[in-house]
C-alpha cells in the first residue's frame, strides 16, 4: 500500500543517521520497497553503522598522538612514590603490600598502635619514645616490655619506669615471670614483680609516687642497647624436664635474638642451677647474672623484658621466631656448651651449628653393634624385668649400656654418652628429656605405662620427631602394669584411665605416675628393637666421635 505523498519520508542523510545513533534514539523506519526496487535502504543502514566507527577510530588515534612521549616514561623516583602510596593504602586495610611494607609501617604507625609482641620479639625497632606494655594473651605466660629509664628496686621487688609514655595508665603492672600461668597452685609460689610507671620529667629529688618508692640513683648503669630479661628459676626447677621446658628453652626463645648482649635478672636464684647450666647460659649472655632478691644495688637499663615467651613443650617454633630459629638451633647450643671436643676459645668465637645428618653419598661407618642406652628409674615406673630387656637388646644386635642417673651426674657426662649413642630406651619420665643430646637420625624408644599415652606423645614423642629423631613407642598392656595387681585387671583404673584423668592432673599423677611399675613383654618389645635396628641400617646419621668414651662417661654406665 502506497503512503500519501505528504507522509512519505525523505531519504535519511549520513548526518541524520549519526545524530540519531549518538542520541541512541530508535532509527527511522525504512521505506517500503517497490516491486523490483534496488537496495538503497540497506546501504543507508550500513553507512549509518560504519560512520560512527570511523569517527571513534580517528578520535582514538588523535588522542594517542596528543600524549607527550615524556609522560609515557616512569622514572625510578616516580616508581618509588607509587610503591610508597600503595604501601600506605595497604596499611589502611592492615594488608601489607609486597614491597616496602615494613618501611612504611615504621614510618606511619605510632608506638601505641603496635602490639606488645612486636616489641618483645624485636620487630618494632628501637626508638627514643618510652614504652610500657604487657602481653597477657598466652595461656602459659605473661610478658611485659619496658623501654626508657628503667631501674630496679629489689627492696620492694619492683621495677620503675621513669618518664613513662603520656596517656598510659599510672597503675602498676604485676607479673610472675614463670611459664606455667595455667597452674595457680605453682604460680602462687613464684615471686611477683611490680612495674611502676612514673610520668613526668626526671627529678632526682622527686618520689616515684606509686607505693611511695623513692627515685634512687643508679648504682649500676648497664650499657645502652643491652636490655635485661627478668625471669624466675622457682616453680618446678629441680626436675630436669621442667628446667628445660619451662626455663632454658623459653629463655632461648626470648633472649637468643640479642646475641649475648643481654643481662639476665633472676628471681629465686639458685647457685646450683647456674653451675649446672652455666655452659648454656654463657652462650646466651655476655654478662654476669643479677640475683634480683639479694643484689641490693639499683640496676639501670634502657630496655627490659619481664617474663619469658614459650611455644610449647620442649618446642621452638620457627614460625614464631623473628629469625626463624628452631629446636635444632637450641640443640646446637647444648652441643657446643657440653661437648668436650670444643675448646672454650673456639666455642665463644663461633656460633652454634645444628648437628647435621651425614651426606647420603658418604654413609658413615657404624660399628657392628650400635650403641643403645637404657635409662632406668628407681622409685616409680621401674622396669621390673630389666635383665631380660638388656638381653633382648643384645640379641637384636645392639650394644646395650644401662644408664643410672643421679642428681649429681654432670650434664657433660650425660651429653657425652648420648651424643655418641645410636638409640635410647627409657620408661616415660623426666630423664627422657635428655633426648635433646641425641643426634638427628638416632632412635628414641619410649616405654609408655598405662594411662600416660597423651603425656608421652605430647611431652617427648612430638618434640623428638621435630628434632629429627626416629620415635618408637612401646605401650604397656594392662596385664604388664603393676596397677593390675593392685586394682584388678578389669578395674576402671586399668581399663579406662580417662576416668581418673578426668579428675585432674594431680589425681592422674598420683595413680599412673607415682604408683605404677612395668614389666614389658619381651617378644613384643623385640619387634620394636628390630624396627630400630632396621632404621639405623638405613640412616646416614653419624655418631659423634670420641665423646662416648673416657672415665667420665664410664662413671654413669654399667
């Protein structure tokens, strides 16, 4: 049907098409084709689409040509500014960028915004601003950090921080610097240290305010940059396991980053403890230890840590250490301190080196019968069929030696015996702690009495594996425990130790640790000895040469 002439649309022009396309209005309706007509309407539609594309292309080329070449070049300074801006933005979201994030944090974050652990671990850097903070987040220990004018006051068992940071609380902080915070009964026996923050400018005639403590002059001013670490040797000190797990290893975790430039201030100081572990302590500090209770002088420092950090039972977690140290580094320190092969001059000059496995390409020669030490107990958890155990060890191809430890047995003697040993057998107890002296690749075989499965694995099994030892367990059967004769083989005490353990540690200790002896099944025990022998044939761990002989080692072996 033909449209009336006055309604017939005119042929659209390119400008009209473009204008309509830019305004995104619907295109005009095309005219109806006449019969036999050409494709003029189709060509118009194609032109309408093509022209805007050409216009956009020309505009893009023109825009690129307008940009000066100098603006396309990023200088090193500009790059650094961009990276720094990225770092600052990352700080706002607490997500550090890949580059320069630590530098940006140090420049932009205030002292008050840093966590206390950053100061304790040495991650916050050193500044002139006074700091007092305490980290009480760990269930094992509280640790406080002080920076500024720090002075001890042994007469009141306190520490004074003069010119305390403004805005900080004026109330004192109280700390019991021992690593068993979860045991109130034992913590109540630990001496408490009170930290008094004293605000305001220094005035020699002024009083400290809190508690009426007078501001006293320094009797001993320690060098700048040499901090103090305050800790207690009370609590369970006297038990070798706790001496390492609660004391020496946490001390290593806290103080080793100072590389000897640190002063130890000890509460409940024991001369025998210093004598027994002096070889370890002198590799952690270059200074004399201060007896906090009986040294009445005022010691002045510019930095102090009160309390010790702890990672777990006989554990040094490299992920929590600022320099990635591990339990192997602590063992290297023990080896350097107690090894008779190292002279005093060489040991002080060279850092401890972890004991390595021998290179696989050069397996070290082993004696025909590897050396095995059997640690025995005298009062509880006694190995009742010890002679049969010794015979079984000999039949399995070992050269067994019975180790009868006494409190006065020198640690260098124990170290010499174990550093040259290939395997160690012991009933669960504190003496198993001496596996720390064994070389990686050696075997620890622990005899686990009834009811002590968890403690055996947590206290010794997992730490031994982290040290690189092959760990084997002999679990005592109910009929092999003396508790079967006392309570009955089918009693709850023997068959379901969890009932007793649910009553608390002390109830569990009284039954399963203090009143139990064991008689191992020799056939079943022999299977573990064969597994240990097979492991030693395949391993390439070398025993220390020349450290297992001599009169000193023979005194403890029979």
